[in-house]
C-alpha cells in the first residue's frame, strides 16, 4: 500500500500499516521530510512512533519516496493523508493538497483495480466529487472514505487499536471487503465497524470534533459563571459528570482547546454548512469558538489580578508551550497565545516545555525560553502552568519556593492540587474556582 502525505497523520499511518505486516511506501513532495523518515527520524514528537519507524525500516516493509511514479502503479491501496488547512478567506477547508495528490495519481496512472482511501478531514461532498474524477480516469478503480480519529500523544495506539472504524463506500462495490482485509487484525480484536455512505463518513470526524469542542467550551462557560457566582467549577464538573447522559470526559475546565484539528474543523464545518444553505444549524459553533478564545483572555486577566492589577515589568515563568501534553504541536496553542499577550502587556516571560520549545522559538521570538522548569521560574513573580505535562503535575511546591521571587501560581489547566500548593505557601489561582479556600469566618 501507499500512504500519500507523510505529515502527522500520514507518517503515523504508514508506520502502523507496516507494523501490521503490509509493505508500505510513504510518498511526500517534501524531500527533506522524506529524507528524515528514510533514516528513521520522525519530524515531530509522538511517543513510541520513532521506535516503530526504525523497526519497520529495518524489516524492509517500510520505505519513503518523493516520486509519485514509485507508488502510483505499484500500490493496490492508496491512503490519502494530506493536510486540509483552513482557508484564510472564509475558514473553510483548503483542498489544494487533496486535489493535487489525486491529480498526480490520475496523471501517473493507477494500477488496475486500485483502491483509493481518503483519510484526510474534508467537507462533505468531497468524496463523491473525487470518486467521479477517479472513475472517469480509471473505471475499475474505487474510492472509499475512512476518516482518522487520532489523538496527538496517543496516535500509535489509536491507529493500531482504534475505538471504531468507519468505511464510507459505494454500494455493491468491492471497497468494503478490501478495507476489511486491510484492517483484519484490528477487526478480529473487536473494533466496531460502521459501513456507510460517503457523506456520512465525511461528517463523522467533523461532527465528533464539533461535539468535543462544544463540551470543552460548555465547561469553560460554566467556569465564567462560577467566577461571578463564587462557585467551584471543578466540583460542578464532577457533580454533573456522574450523570451517565453527560459523562465526565472532556469536562475539564481550563484555557481551552487548540491544535491543528478542533479549531480548524469547527470553522470549516461552519463554512461548509453555509455553502450548503444550512448556516443556522451550526450557528452555535461560533459561540463555542468564542468561549474557547475568551478563556485565553480570561487567563491573562487572572494573571494581572494575581499580581495586583498589572504585569508590566514583572517576571513570569510559563510552564507549557504545546497545545496539549505529549506533543510538540504549537498550532493555535492557548499557552503561547497567553504568554505572548502577557509579554505584550510588558511582562518578562520565560517559557519552558519538555518538547515544544524548538517549534515555539521561531514563531514567538519575543518570548524567552528555558531548558528546565528551574530555569524558567528562577526569579519569577508568578508561575503559570499552561500545558498539563506530567512533569508539571509532579512538581514539589515547597522545593520550587527557593527559586521564585513571588509564590504566585496561576494554574491554567487545573493540573495541580490546590490544597497542596496553598499548604506549601503559594497563592493559588485558577479559572472558575475561589481564589482561596473558604474559612470558618467566611462562612459566618
């Protein structure tokens, strides 16, 4: 099989398909990326992936190329794994790379009976249009849509042991049987399979992301209410999470979501709904987006308040740059947006992240960067935890006191034990929770 596009999705899929025993060639127009993958280097941080890459390169089952001719007529199955970035004009999905790779396959020539499988996140209607183009050029070739559901930091497990497989296929074709053969080991392990039409398969990924984004923004909206009502959003989230109809997953308040999927996908979903004449159906996603972005501004305001109303000239140690832990992805990172906003207010900001500093440094050159927690917080008037890495959760609050100038903690992710930090002498602040534990005097 061929995997077309070797970014985050494609590289992971190529490695994992080789791990399942297939002979795989990964194709990309980026020769530098191909060169790094070919010698066993993953161009991004993903736990466990580099070890599997090297193992499968050594086995001979996996290779990479920048020549479309090496894969077009060779592969039985082609997985489309290229990016669909946000269009600057209207927020819709840019299909330039999808169209380019399909054109390249058609121009070079597909093997007889080839199956082309889309995994990229695309607007509904894309698969039907691509299927028509492929059929016109190669009448015995088929197209299927098999959306991905990878979580950064867990991508290897999510590929080898997914929670579901979705096959968007044409009725009466051979695509379903061939996809079942591709995923035979996964299906035998008990993974549910949903066989559906193109449009539904395309909608599954964006609908799932829209729901998750809504759930995250809902609890952050509740944090806003808790701030003005004097309530505790963590206790609120725990209480409503016991309701089986709601559940506790993704009811974690904080500074909101980021990355290359949720923000882009909910905006592209709205843009496509508008094109289809159904803008009102997804109008609520505009507020989901607004609540998410507002959380970043609220974290800046909280930091100012914690320091007496201004951050000008104050030293801040920011722990976290990636949009989530176990990743070096800084796309639409709430942590870096907050750090940059505080720096723009006059703060002297030093950022540390276990993986994302090399990516953050060229994008946010106005910030200072450290190579350790200790370096980031030394002399700081306040410390902000903005990405919930395990390293930060496990910090010893008493040991950290000897390095900081001010014992002020702003926990943007509710990652820390507030009582433990307060007991060690820190002033602890977080969105949606009282600034200090209530006393008996407060109760009277």
